[in-house]
């Protein structure tokens, strides 16, 4: 048995790469200079590491014959064989790349206009499209067979979905009331907080959130009444079941109370070239630097509309990355000494395959910065999918729910939402724990 | 809830024809009416056009059934599908890649020749495939379940939204008005004859009202005392991440109660059913059907076990005891026409709309349409069709 | 086949043409390569409801199921509506929350139909 952190090797498209066991496949690839991880679906635009948390779908690779494995969230084991999925002859040099001259001919809906009077041609074109545009790979029989899992049933008093700072705190709160608790989490317990700066109050002292998240994660793991599952909740279904799909098992959860602590998603910026490899979302940057311990960038521009810009700039500088500018698109002033603070917007992210330069419009002029990282540190949004689903499913129809663009409930009978998922602006683990306690007590009232 | 082709502003106070429901049936009927010169037509929908089953179905198209009634109606449709892109000036992405009805048991294999013979007799070209041919056509199938099949090469699938949008735009161009976000609350009559509809946007007068309201068509019938044995049933489907092309044709498995195809984008789209109807109008998906679907498709295509499901969704249909649609004027209510009870209403729409429009404009019921009249259900004369991918509780 | 889009492109003034070219490189939904241009264009055509805009441009339907594009689509819709919050709710959130392998859901004894 080898331990995490030990040097191992794996194969990447025929080459042998060295990595630390446990670091993400994406970080190992980027360390070796690979920035294009896949090609986009329609225009075959190069894509790379973006979100870091298995959300954006920009890093699918095939591992030992199994396609669609997220490189950013899959630890290197040692001995595996990794391949990129799209692009011919390779993701680096894809002859199918639709040039910017061609792209205007293919706007959304173009397929409804093409060949409408030539059905045969349309059919042929579709088959050709399926070959070239149609993605990826097909699993090998062995890889497919390995996915079978066993199903069991559990009836916890409280199910907490999401094991970040808030989720762990809520689980501890619920367990302190004597309730039986299950906690589902994708990836390392502690979540995004493990890579974040900042601090939060906990039991009378102000503690860095990363350390606190690690500590609460330890407490959760050690707690007898909390069952921790690594995996994803599928959904909240109308019968009340919340199935959890983990690495090697499926657990059909029938919780009395559901706590949604699914955290937040980073929000991308909206500017030309915003999908280029090298344009990376804030949490993805933090995770690369602070969890994977890899510094694949040399110079950075940070885009922000809140205090996260300064936080990320500080993290980057600490890791030895030169921060050449912090662009405040909301007009706020940055406070960090060192980098230039600009008020403006990104005019374009440029570079043929990966980011080479960022054009920033400041008032009437455009300034160009040579850089290989554009860190997008905009205000994050609640990861509200599960809470929204609760509302849709309760209504019996996903189309008959009012409530605006987000509209996720925060507290309903049987449901509580805590932390960033509920739109809390600050980390408040004590508040999350208090909600957990209340929910635990509520479950006791229902169940016993 | 607009789309290109949807009319802005409120409906007028009267039209020659009001069609309730802007699904594929309602819109195709409106288009066919306009083609026959009846353009003072309003299509009224409470949702967006295509927001019902027409935008949630499996997109599969065939005419290879076993009964004369089904075969002839759907053959007419299939022919129309091949013409529609040019005629509507909108590529509906009809893909005649073939439609394979898989045989997975010796019993099913034994029945194939008779079915194919009947199809040939009704003018539908099909081929009976042996195990080796089926495996050659669909190499990733589990060989234990690929014992044979009936292939209709001209069948296949089309993009459901594109069909709806194509009809919508063409109907609008021809002068039809299509309204979204308006609820039809009831059909109005005087002296036993239809006089129009009551809607959330006021009354609309019309001598002819067509019920193409999909799942809730029975509710509308109730408002004029038309009692038909219609039930609401939910169907569910999944779509996976895109993978390399591995399935070239549309495939139905009566044994598994499933149907599937692979899109040009590479997504695998499939649905399965269980015996008996899931009687609800809820659009939620269920956990047991998600597992049913996954289990059956992995059984048929073992490699799919390694492919990720991105999304599941549900749609609802109205269903008759013989699973055949009801087409024609409602018994006892002159002026009230029905295109309801569709479970294969996507593939059936182009043909049915043409027949219905012909009947409405000429007053004569075409032979192909006649067997689908509502009276059969009241008299208990059910249409017998053996190749449907759905079975009732009793039959299972 | 290319005449119509080309004509439309030429008809635009140089300024609009330039901004259209930039909009084409601004990805709203990276999963399906739906650009800012696509959204504006589909909106102008008449797809002016989140559910219909979704079906016209394929936003929300990629591997991330809207986790990346939901906020941006909301912002664009708000802008196209003339400011404020989007008037309509966002398109539905369907199971599964994150992609799952079909093999993980295989359940031998829970199947209905002839195969059971
Ligand atoms: C999951 C699934 C898979 C399917 N697969 C296939 C397939 O592969 N092939 C196939 O041929 N068929 C398939 N079907 C069936 C097919 O989708 C339907 O039969 C067909 O779409 C019916 O069309 P429609 O226009 O009658 O109804 P709908 O599309 O449901 O349209 C009815 C419309 O009426 C509106 N409406 C209802 N009541 C009112 C009212 N009172 N006032 C105003 N508006 C109202 C609704 O909003 C709706 O838009 C499938 C169905 C489902 C659910
Ligand atoms: S999913 Fe891996 S970078 Fe986003
Ligand atoms: S970015 Fe739109 S679905 Fe993923």
C-alpha cells in the first residue's frame, strides 16, 4: 500500500508522467505543460482547466478506457492510462477547429436552415456531423463492467448534502441533538473552504476557514452518529428518496429532514475569449495552488467585482505568480499593494490555443497585459440546484413554479438550506451548526 | 412565452376554427387547414408551443406496425416527414436512419415473418433480420438479446422541437394566429352545436373547435359532456453525455419496453416503460423509472454502463384502451373535433393533420382516418395492434 | 446554403459587424458553444422566454446542465428585456444533480416489463 503524496507514474497519451499520488490528474497534466485538455463541442475551441470542482465539464479525459472522467477532480493513483477525448489528430492540434471565419456561418439554429430543400444532403451532413462534432469516446467493455455498484437503503434522521464548512457544521449540529446523520460530499470533505483564504468565528475564536474546514471535516469523520459518503445526491424525488451514488455503492436515503449545504458555483466572466485555456475561475485557481500544490502559471490578471479579487491576487503572489493587474469591473478600488488596480472591463482574452494576453479597457484606452492566467474572481452564486429541485418536485411540475431566476427555497417543512447555497454572504459555521441543531430537533419531533 | 411564429397581442373575438393546443398535432392541423385555404384559424396554448409532449418525446418515427389501421395512417405520416423540410422551409432534421424493432426471445423471432408479411400487404417495406444481421447493424447490442428484428429502412427520427417550430412558422406565414400563455377553460355550445371556447383571455367564437390538448384533452371533453375512456399517463426518458457514434438507427425493444436513438451530437436518448400506465399528469421524473431505464439499456448495451446520464425528464400523454388515437368529430357535438389519445402522436402528426384538415374542410371522413373515430371506444370495438412498445397491466 | 447568413453579415454596419464578431467569441454556454451572438440573435428571432431560448440555443443542456451558464443567461435575458431581473423563472433543474454512470443505477430486481 502506497500513501498519498508519494511519487508515482502514469501514462498520458503514450508518455510517462510523474506525479504525486492524490494530486488531481489535471494538475499533473498542467505541470507537464499540457494546457488544452479537450476541445469544445461545436467549434472545437480549445478548452482547459476552468472550475476545479467537477462542475464545468471542460476537463473530461478517458482513464483506463472509461470516458468522461473529470481530470480536475480525479486523483492520480499511479499506473493508469489517461487520454484526451476530442480533437484529431490530437486535442492540441485539431484539424476540425472551426476558424473564426467559418463560425459566423454556424450560429445556433443554423442546422434548421441548412439543406432544408435537400433532405438527402441534410441526412448525409448529419452523419458527417456526428462523426466530427459528436464527441468523445465509447467506454471499453471492461471499463463499463467495472461501474456496477451495490444498492442499500438508509433512513437517517437528517441528510446533509454538501460537506463544506457549512455542511460539516450543520452535520455536527444535528448529530449533537442525538439525531442520526448522513453527510454526502463529492471529493475531499471540507470542500472549497480548504483552498480559501479568510476566517470565520467558531467557538469564540476567529479561525482561518481552511484550517477550520479541515478541523470540522475531521470531527465529522470521527463522529459516531455521522455516516459520511463520498458521492453525489441524485435528486430529491417525489417519493421522498434521495439516492446517493458513491464510488462503490448506491444508498437510497429516506431522510426525515434534508439539509442542503451545496455551497456555491463560480460565475464566469462575459467577454470575448472567455473560454480560453488560461481563463480560470477563482476557486479553481485556489485549489490548484493550495490543494494540488501546483503553480502552472507565471503571470496573472485578476478580474473581479468584489473583495475576492484582492484575496485571489494575494494567493497568487504568495505562490510566486506575478500579478500584473487587478481589474475591478464594478469600479471599486483595490487595496492590495503591488499589483496595478484598474477600473474597467476585459476587452478580450487573446491567444491562439491558450491565453497569451489580456486586453483591458480602461476609460477610452485599451491596455494589453501579457499573461498566462486570467483569474475570474467574480461574486459566486448559490449552488441552488437541489433546493430548486425540491421546489419543482413539490409542485409536481418543473414548469409551474414561480419565484424568479433563482427562486430556491431556504427553509420549508423537511428542508433547510445553509451557507452559500442559501445565499449567505459570509462564512458562518456557527449559524450553520445552529440550523443543524434545529433540524436535528425537528427530526426527533417527527421520527420519535 | 414567445417563439418565432407566435402572435403578439390578444386573440380576436372570433375565428373560423379554434384549435386548442399548440403541440405538434394542433400546429400541423392548423398548417394543413391553411394549406386548404382556411386561414382564419387560432391555435391557443396555455404554455409555449411544443411545451407539452411534443417537446418531450423520443422523436422516433416508423410506419411498420402490424395492423392495417396503424400502418396506413403512419405510412402517410412517414411520407410527409420526408417532404416536410422543403415544404415548411425549415430543416426538421428528419433522419431516415432506419427503425429496428428488436426481437429478443424465440417467441418474438417466430412471430416476425407474419408481421413482415402483413406490413408488405399494407404497402410498408420492411426486412426481417436474423441474429447475425442485427448484430452487424447494431454491433454493441448484447448478443443474448439480439436474436432478430424487423428493420424499416425508411423510418428513423426527427428533431421534435424543429418539427413543432417548422409547422408553427409555416402556419403563421400562411395567416394562422398562434397564441401562447392562454388557458382554454371550456368549449361553448348552443343547441348542441359548438359556438367557441371560453379562455383566460375571454370568449372566442368559432364554428369549429379542435381539441388537440394532449394530456388534458379529456378535461376539455368534460366541459361539453363528451365521455371517452382517456387516461393521463407519464413517460420518462434520459439523455447521456455525447459519445462516439455507436447506434445508427432508431431502436425499439418490445421485450424491454424501451425505445432509443443516438443524436447527431452523440447523445444517447432512451426511454423505457413498465406494464400498465403511470397514471398522473405530474412532470416529475421518478427514481424507479431512472433505474428501470438504466438497467434495461445496460442490459441491451452493456458498454453504456460506463456512459454518464446528464438529465432525465418526463412528459405526459393521454391514452385510450387500445392505445390508438381518436380522430374525428366528437359523437353528439357537431363542430367539435378531436385529435386526442395519442401515444405515438409525434410520428403520427403529419398524416393525421392532413386527414383531419381534409375531413373538416370537406365534411367527408377519409378512409384511412375512419377506423380511429371515437365511436369505436364507446362501442368497445378496439383496434388490435401487436407491435407497440407499451403493454397494459392485464396483458403482462 | 451560406447566402443568407452572409447577406445578413454584410448588411450590418462596420460597428455592428465588429461587435457581432466579438459576441461570437463570447461564450455564454461553453458546454454547447452558445455565444452571446447566438443568444441575441435567437432573442431577436423571437425566442424570448427562458424555456424557448434554451431550446433554440441549447443553453442549460450541456454536460454541466446550466451550472456554468445559468447566471450568465439570466444576465443576458435581463439585459435583452431592458434591465432588471429576468421576468421568468430559469429553466428546470432535472435529475441527476451531477452526471452519473448508467452502470451505477443498474438494479437487477427492480425492473418492470418483459425483461424482469
Ligand atoms: C417521454 C415521451 C416519449 C415519447 N416518444 C414518442 C416517440 O418516440 N414517437 C412518437 O411518435 N410519439 C412519442 N411520444 C408521444 C408524443 O409525444 C405525443 O403523442 C404527441 O406529442 C402528442 O402531441 P399533441 O400535440 O397531441 O399533444 P401535446 O404536445 O401535449 O400538446 C398539447 C398542448 O395543448 C396545450 N393545452 C392543453 N390543455 C390546454 C387548455 N385547456 N388550454 C390551452 N392549451 C392547452 C398544452 O399546453 C400543450 O402544449 C412520446 C411521449 C412522451 C411523453
Ligand atoms: S470540471 Fe474539471 S475544470 Fe471544471
Ligand atoms: S455551460 Fe451551459 S449547459 Fe454547461
